């Protein structure tokens, strides 16, 4: 069974593996990898974690731990092994030979989920570009069965190398064509943005960690029906609607964007530049956070890292701590409006529940104040001095 076939199989039993290299925020329970696997239609049946100072060059985990993984997979009937970290092509190939099972990593798993979720022409193009770029590094694995055709020691050329070169050329040509098609999409988006600018539209983009409730909040604010679900990467395609703010006496443009995640493959960030451009060109970022998730500080850091990477770090932000209805009574904040230190500077924070509607009136008021500040050409610091009326 091929790697792609095994991932596409519904509810195939898989073994999850994570290696702790002493880096901060290691997911010792492999909770997020498990959610990713379930989102891709797989069923985690066992989990294994271990500690190492550095990855093993050949097997990533070393031969002894690889034997343990093979035994555990056989014991639980796993048909595939998923690693929480990215594997090199050689490590992936060596592990598959050692375990006699398909082996995939976090990067390919995220790519597969993106491929399943993409609905628009633009989204499918972006996923295809990322997939092609990922495959281009693994050609030797696909054509390793031709190695025996290369001849003896010192021989060069041969059918195997020729096939790899042909395959690489085909992928490079496909990458070029896909990039050209995405350039056209970017031009169309740029035209739409210029039209909004001519209409003096104030642009707000929702950003945040995946499954923070961005689409649910988007729907609650604009009364739309964008797809929202309690799963990772429910939204891939940008949706933009007009949001009327009565206190400001005008409408603003609100965009829902793809969620971020820890160790988001760099190729995906590059491929989704057209979608992420909505965040780069925004006047305000609504940074949505899952208030019920105990790891929210790490998730905020991951979002900030991607915003820096795409050139959106200097855009004004409003932190919206969502899912207040899922916060336990003892963890519920004393006030629903305060300040939060973000990248060394204080930022306004509001607690809301997009599901129940709690706090949404205060959020609309804050957005209206932001628009009024922009209209009056006030400095961002003046925004924090404007009080929010009690609902």
C-alpha cells in the first residue's frame, strides 16, 4: 500500500510517534498529532514518545527504538506510523524498510488534510503547489527500485538516474505552471483589494491558530454561513463579507483566513501567500484565540511567528479570546476586557463566545471605535484610551 493510499483509507489504524529533543512546548501526549490524524480520516490506536539529544541520521529514533515501534505497531494492528516531526527522505525510506510499514510525517499529514479541505480553485492550486514541492525532495524514494540498474562501482548515468531526472523535470514543470496560475489569482485578488481601497473600505482579517473558532466568530458577526466545524483546518479558502458597525455608521470588510499550526510546513506558507495576503493587507487583525485551550500561549506564539514570516507583524491587532462557554467556572476571567502583552507591547483583549453570543456586542463596539480612530487619523495608542460601554 502506498503512503497516499494509506492516508486516504477511512479510519485506518495508525501508531503515533513523537521525539522530545528538549525543545520547549513538546506535545508529550501527541494530542495535536492525534487530532490531525483523525481530521485526515485515520484512527490513532497507540502512541509512543521518547527522548533524544539529536535525531538519528538513518532512522531518526535509533535502531532500538525502531524495533520497539515495530513491536507496538504489530501489537495494536497499526497499518501506518506517523511521526510528529518532519523526516528527511532518507529517514522515511529507512524507517519503512525497518518497520515494514508505511511511514509518514507531520508535514505530509497536513498536506493531505489541506488537499481534502480545499474547495475553491485558488485553494486547490495552493495545495497542489505545496504537494509538488514536497514530492520533489522525495524522488529518490519513489525510484529506488531502479538503483540496481546503475551498474558497478564508478559507473555513472543509467536508467535509474535518467528516470529520476525525467521525474524531477516533470515536477519542476508542474510547479512552474501552478505558480503561473497562482500569479493570475494574486492579480485578481489585488484588483479586488484596490477596488476596496477606492471605496475607502476598512479591512479586518481574522487570524489565529487552527480550530480557535474563527469561522464560527465570522458567521456570528456577519450572519454568514461559512463552513465551521470543531476540527483542524475546517477553513482553507478565504471568505470576505461586509460587516455593518452601527456605532461607526459604516461597514467594514471582514475576511476569514486559513488557521495556523505549530510547525506549519514552510512550503505551505509559501504556497498560501495568495490567501495570506488578505492578512498582510488588513488594517486590523482580529487574532482569535481558543480561551479553553491550556496551551494558548504557545498557540499565540506560533501565530505571531507566521505573521512575522509573511510580513504582517506590524499590523494592529485585537486579541479575541473565544470559546468562553467552554472555559470552566473556576478559570473564567474576572473581567471580559483587559490588556495582554503581545511581542512586548500591550494589546487589547476581549473574551467572547461566538457560539452563545456572549461578548459580541462589546467586540462590535471595539471594532467601531477602531474604525472611528482610523477615520480621525489618531495614533494606535489612542485606541486603548477609548472606554467600552458595558453591554
